[in-house]
C-alpha cells in the first residue's frame, strides 16, 4: 500500500509549474497555512513537505495510518458516486437476452475492482479517481440526477467545480439532512478526503495537459 511520502512525490512533486500554482492556490489558506513565509515564497518542494507534515500529524492525532485514510477516501467517493449511477437491469426470464450493463455502471465496477488490488499503487489511486470523478462530473452536469453514460475524457474534469459540488453534498440520517462531508476539523477523515481529492484532481489535469491521457 502506498505511503504518504510516495503519494506526495508521485503527485505534487511531478506537477508542471502552472498546475502546481493552481494546486497551491486551492490548498493554501483553506486547508494548509504558513506562519512565516508568504505565498510567493512557497516553492513546490516546500508545499510537498508541508503536505507530508499534514499527513504525519493526521496520523499522530487520530492513531490511524495513511492507508486507512486512503481507504476512507475511496469509500467516500465510491459511495457518493454509486447512488447516482443507474443499476444494471435484472433479467426476469431464464431465456431472456443478455442484460446490457449501462456504460456508467460498467466503469464504476471497474473503479470498484481497482480497490481490490492487493498492493494499491499511486497509479491505481489516480485511475480510480479519474473514473469516479469523470462519473461525478456527469452527475453534476445532469443536475445530480441518475446517469447511465458519461464522458471519460480527462478534459471534462474541473477541480474547482468538483470540490465546490462535494462541499454541497448532503446525506439523510434519521430523516435529518446534513452535509455529507464535515471539513471544519482540519485533522479528520473528511478533510483528508478533500485534500487527497484535490491533489489527485490536479495531477489528472496536469497529465492531461502533458498528453498522458487519451480519449476512448
């Protein structure tokens, strides 16, 4: 399983300058803060070190390792997206034609299979996020109604739109509606989910610009 140092080195440290600046703008202030140096003095290496410090402190404060937070991140995103993706129709007759799995459901199942990889890599984590966030982008475009199809191009991913929508997501518990994610506490699972999501989203955007992603 990937550790936080490997995660940061494979994502934050590999970003092109323009994409890094967008990541810094998104993270610094709301999620991470510097007491002495100004925003203009925050280099890529400094931000990478700060993010590692955050994950280290998160582990110390909660008693949970990075692997558990990554599993929680994947749980959060999978459960969120799953509710919006149409289910595969059930065949009621033995001799009926084979059931066609909706394209969106087929890809969600692919993302779910990635989670079963014995030793999850950063690449696996990025692939999982690309699938689920492309699906979620389609959900946003469809006014949070069920989807059966979606655009799998990384070009459709806009981190700002996705994060803003995640903040507005609600869930119902005992008929009481509340925010799905509580990010008021910096050192908690939900805030970690947002930080991980933001980092990977900008990694995907950066790789798309460099031509590392393709259309189907």
